[in-house]
């Protein structure tokens, strides 16, 4: 590209059952949602009827096809993280309150996860306790 950006030319999609790859496909579609139906058609021949997919595969067309073909689709909604209450708390077995949301992370262009955790403050030499 003239502006220095790298654009994907192909989209690879795999289907797994437990830890085994049961289907693989490469297409020139840029969107994951466009690769979902061709993969499901392959998997239907193998007897799979309950696909589980992330938010990138969500579309009205995919839901409709699954319903018409007897598939029970488990696709994470694209707005799932935004729809969750931010202050939801859970209680541990010991009775302690634990936040259920983790610190947000960002992914760089190279795919490396960049954490946004705050750095811990080091005690100043004056605050250090004598040994």
C-alpha cells in the first residue's frame, strides 16, 4: 500500500471440535461474517449443528440461515461488553467481593497485547521500614 498500511488479502477460518481441527477454509472475504456460512455448510455435512463463534461472525443473515437449517448458533453479540454493567461484582467462596470485569487491554497492529494495568508505586526510601 502506498500509505504504509498492510491490508489483509485473505481470511483464514478454522473450525475445531475440542482440540482437533475439523474444518479449514481460506477466502478473500474481508469480514468474518461472510465466511461463516460457507464454513457451516461444510460442517453440516459432518453432522455439526451447534456452532459457537465470536462477535465477528454475528450478522442477521447468519442467524437466519442457522434458524432455517436447524442449527443452534451460539454467537457472542457485538455489543456484549458494552451492555454488561460496569460495576458488576461477584462473591468468592470465602465471601470476598471480586470485580468480574478485568482491566481493558488493547491489541497493537502486530497482534501483541498491550496491557493498561496501572503501575505499582514503589515505596520511597523514606517510607521503607528498617530491617
